[in-house]
């Protein structure tokens, strides 16, 4: 049975915004290896549209960018959306009973499935489906934006902490 993990970069004050802080080379390398090791990824519509950037090659990319794009393209993806009518390659649109679909994925796959998008993660938290929360804490204060936890924070227990690069710490929590 697969673990369902919500993992995102986060500011010190609890917000996620890919435009406000980018990964260092070491953290980007970490994300490449992370994506390579996944069994799949579940996206909300907005986060999926952000990640579609990796579907097309860009002339200014270096080797690490091409490596991440390849890993992302090979990853099986599921997108939860009521507004999309189609999705890109290696991606399945989830339009029906999200809870049943995610429970089915967890039971069919081994390894780790990541959840991307705070609102989707909030819904899956409410259903009791997320097994781990990984907060990649950056030394940045945003003051506003989209919070990591879209709703009330569930009761959590710290399971691990580790330094990912010179300034980012990953905190791993499990439901208490």
C-alpha cells in the first residue's frame, strides 16, 4: 500500500508560493531525486497548470532542469478538477469521487504518492487520507499568500526533521 504525502516548499509564516523563493542547486537536486522515487503524483488543477511548464523543453534549461523535466514527464499523474476537460501526457483526469479514487490508488500502488496543492491536500486531510506532511521550511517571510494548510491544521506529530540544504529544513509530520 502506498503512502500519500503532502510535500511543498513553505515560508516561515506558512505560505507556499513558487514565485517568491526558488530552490538552491542542492534543493533542486533533492526534488529531482524525490520525483524519480515516486509511484505517482496527485494534483489540484492550479498546481497542475503550474507544473505543466515541465511538459515542454526550454532552450535556457541546464542539465538539472532537463533531468527534472524527464522525471516529471515519466511520473504517472492524476489531476483532480471539475473544470478541466483534458490533461497532458501520462496524466489521468479525476472528476468523480475523489476519496474513492485516491483510496484506490493507495491500495493499488506501492511506494509513495505525492499530493500537490494546498486546497486538494486540505480536502484529502479532511477525508483522513494523507499519511505524511513534509514542510520544506525556507527562511523567507511572505506575509500573505496561499497557506500550506488550506483549512484548520490537523493534529500532527513530528516524525522527522533534517536539513536539506544550507538554509532549508524538512519537517515530516504524521497524523497524531
